[in-house]
């Protein structure tokens, strides 16, 4: 039996994978796990408290909202939106940012200067404000949410990876590959990309948590999915009106967002500690 990889032995990585697996199971099997239809309204059971509280109903384990919809069912279906945006937007931002980072770090000169100025200008705008501006231009919808996050957050990858590419470009094995006659494409993909891959994976896992928060903000202001699709930010917006009568309606989606972001962040921190050779060498010394 082969031993587990070093990164999989990390407690942080294991905790993050467990949390993300729970969310993934909820998202994939939402129709089977949800006790009720998330959009079914029951006007006779408005603002029902959780099942364990006085006046609770076992049919609604976490209670109902102002329209009599099951909170637990909406939380479970909301995981679909959160994870869809987290994975697709993070992969898109990673690919776009990695391309510009490797081009800038490898070629240097005016190419590096031009890409660096574009990144600085893009980063001068607050990310949330820029996302809202893009959503106004693109329109609402899940695809536009993903596109807005990609267009905003690719700079995170580019700025961090660029410095790593510059360090790897000066290594002897990269110079040897150039002397042998490797093309620029082959040198980047064969010699430099494997060295930046651990950092790339770490940044992507951290970006997933950021994407969950951005999607929640956009759905909170009504610029994400439609009202027929449950989303955690949308649930927070609906629960504000009855915060004193039914505080758990606000606590539940906030906890779901915290749970997801915590899982992605602790996974990213665990991967950074195990995949970054400089950190592992420092801890050993």
C-alpha cells in the first residue's frame, strides 16, 4: 500500500477537503437531500422557527422565511450556486492570470512593463465596486457573475505569479533549456510552469473563497441569479426585513458562507504550507 502524499497528510488540507466535500455532496444531491421544494411557498407557515424551538415544525428543520419557504432546502440548493461560481470563476481567473504572469515574467522588458501597468490600473479599483460596475454593463445572470469575477480577480494571480516566474527564469535549468534550443512555449510549459504550479493551486483554492463572497454580495444586491434560484446572499437580503422576528433566517446563510469560505481558506493555507518548498525547509530548520 502506497503512503499518502505529504500534502494529504496535513490536518488543514484534510479539514478543508472534508468541508468542501460536504458542500459538494449538498450541491450534487440537493434534490434528494432537501426536505422540501426550495421555492414552494406555504403562507400558513410564515417565519416558522427551527424545529427545536417553540412553535417549530419538523417539516421545516431550520424554519421558514417570510414567504413560507424552507430555509434548509434553500441553503442546500444555494450551495449549487456558490460552488459553481467558486470553481468556474477561480479556474477562469487562474488561467487568464497565469498566462499574463508567465508572459510578463519570462520575457520581461517592455512586455513586463506593459502588463504590470495594466495590473496596477486594474488593482486601483476596489474589487467589489468593479464587480458591480461590470454587472451593470453585463447584466444579471450566473454566467455574467462568473465573467465579472474572472475579469476582476485575474490580477491577483498575475501579480503574485509574475515574481515567481522571474525567480524561476533565472535558474540554471531554464538557461540550459534555452541553450539546447527549446522554444519559448516549450521552455515555459516544460521548465517554468511545473515550478509555479504549487503556488497556482494554492492561489486558486484561496480564490474560491473570495468568489463565494463576491457572489453572495452580488446576489444580495440582486445582480446575480434570479429570484427563482436560491442563493445565500439573496437569503440574507430577504431575512433583513424580519431580523427580530426570525433571526435564524439571517444566521443560517451567513454561517453557510462562513463555512464555505473557511473550508477553501484552510485548504489553501494547508496546500501552501505543504507544497511551498521554502516554507517546508524553514519549518525543518
